[in-house]
């Protein structure tokens, strides 16, 4: 969704290290997507 809406250019594993889909809530009154972006320290890029 972030690439499709042009928030980020690419979502390959070197840019988006991981995601957590375990927190999925549905708000019928105010549908939206909330994203939290944090920097990952000491992340080894794929070669």
C-alpha cells in the first residue's frame, strides 16, 4: 500500500526489513491505515 500511494518508492527487503500484521483492527466509523516506521539498527542488507 505504501508503494501504491507513493509514500515510499520501493518496499524490497532492503528498505522494509519486516512487518507485523498481527495488529489488525477494523474501524467502521473511521477506516484508515496507520503505519509506524522505525529505524532498524545494525541491519545487514541482503547481498
